C-alpha cells in the first residue's frame, strides 16, 4: 500500500521542526487541499499524509508553514521573511510506493529530496 510521509529538520538549530503546519494539495487541473497535519516533537506527522486509495498518480504540492514556525521560535526575522511558506511540487508516478518528502529548512534556505 502506497503512502506519502514527511518530516522537517530545522537545520539552523539542528533540531526537529516541531509544530509546523503541513498541507497537501492535489494539482489536477486545479489546486485542491487533500490533507493537513502538524509535525510532532520529532518533526514528523503522526500518520501518513495520504495512504492507500487516497494516494493517486498525479501532481502534488506540500506547503510547510516555516515562517510561522520560525516566528514561534522567537527569531528576529525580516518582514516579509526570506523563507515563509515552503511549497514543494512533485509527481507520484507509482501510487503503490512510499513517497517520503522531507524538508531541511532554516530562515535563509531549504532543500528536499525523495527519502525512503
């Protein structure tokens, strides 16, 4: 059974990104929210964002509320912040597989990869 998961690492502090809002959108001729979660103490979501029949082949976007997270950490950010909402677009070609989409983020940069 396929599933979509994520985790967030705050690379500036070297700690998990705790309490970050994560939304998943399906991009199928429009932009439709299909899942929403908040990262736990380990920077992960307690359940897969999508799994089974809910994970279909197609294009998706995950949006991470990084700016809100950094503000909550008490960081002195410029307004608007350099990194605010991080939107990652990716494709699911084989919905029976595990798609793990992590975010490595700081107030000044971010990166991602397809994890396992």
